[in-house]
């Protein structure tokens, strides 16, 4: 098992803020819009540097999406910023009609995704957003795992032509990916080659997958761990190559088990390589209010849950 260490923890939303500032420096067409959550989206540095390229829309998320779509007509590259719940469920019609259907070059920056929004509670959490966004034709869906990868993903999104849903979170998490990494949309990252089982993880669950891999090694299980930072387009080659080798797979995500990464993988495997699969995800329920770490434990989104899923799927593995 390849060893991963970290010297600091940061929130992925701060990675977005750093990436947005750098994207603004690289391209004068990059603009930002926010629905009254500047601090939460870490847009302060961008505003200080480019006040004339920032638009405070207020608590009017649907209006924000329409304005962003309009700005693209003049060649601007707008990043919209609010919580993931308000970036998707509240404004789905505007995204579908004004952005996705029209193939507008809008970057939907969605913070506080999943359960780890924590004490703000179930009404502000969203566990359906990946499913909602990946169903939209032409929409790219990205879910990076740490500060560095979120910064790199933001820069890649700014250069990408077409609508992007960029999902990140509230809590501090280990920073373990390279600061100077190349982020290629749709290209998964191999974290640990293995032969016994494939673990495909995304977002906050990537670090948990690494921790699970270390525990599995003590049990004599050689796990192949892959960081699926782009849900759509899915890196089908990476998934199929790995699963063909290991013969079973576990998917791990901070999302409803319906409609997320697990379902994307299952759909691919059902068509091309039927394989035993287990999900680590929220089991078709809403969240609740509580400390992020406690919620992740209660809903089974941690290294222990991944280890348990691996042990289950190995019992179903066909050995020839």
C-alpha cells in the first residue's frame, strides 16, 4: 500500500477561492457572482483583486443563474457561488433551460455539499445534487477531494468550454494531493495499484478510502484505490481496466446511493463488465443536524464502512 501523509488540513471551499483568484489573474473574462454567501464561498480575495468583475446578487439564486447565462453571451466566464443545495435543487429549472439546454459556459460553484455542512441541518444539506446535475446533457460534474485538487479543478473548469458543476465542501480535510498537480477533466487518478478489490472514491471519501486501504492491507487485502474526481464524463477506461483485474468493486461517496458515482459505475459495468459491487453512500435518506464527523459516522461514510463494504463484496467475488 502506497503511504500517503499530510501536514495540514484545509477546507476544499478555500481551494476554490484560491483557484478563482488565480483564474481571474489568468483570464480577464472570468467573473464571479454570489448569492449573499461571499465568506462561505471564499470569494473575498477575488473581490479585492477584481471588484469590477464581481456581482452580488443577493438571496436570488434563480436570478443569479439567468444573469450568469447572459454574461456568457458577451464572452464572460461566470462562476456562480452558493451552497450546493441552492446551486441545484432551488434553481434546477433555470440551470436546465438557460444554461444546460443552451450550452452556456457557466461554472456552477457549489459549496457545503453533502452531510458535512453539518449543524445547518437537513434543509441546507443536499445528497441528490450529483444525480441532478449529471442527468443534464452536456454538463460536466467535478467533485475534488482536497484543497489542492479543488484549486486545480477550478482552474481547469475556467478553461473548459461548456457548463460545469464544481462541488466542494465546508469542513477541513487532509491535504494530500500535489500542489502542482495537473488536473485533467475526465481522467481518474490512480492512488494505489492493487489486485484484490477496486475502490472508487470521490470527494471527501477519497481520504477515507486511503485509510481503509491501510487497514485492508493488515488483513492481507490488496486494494486498488482510484480517485474519481470527475463524475461526468466518467473515466470508463480506468474503471473497466481496474475492475477487469480485481473482479469486484466498492464505490464511496458523500451522496445518496441513488444517482451518484455508484450508479454511474454500475451502469457502465452492467453494459460492459458485470461485476459484484458494493456502495458506500447514504442509503436513500435525508440528513440531519449535527457535527460533520458524527454525521459521517452515523450514515456510514468513513474508512470503517469502506472496509466493511470490501469484506462484503469479496464474499460475492467470482474466483476462476
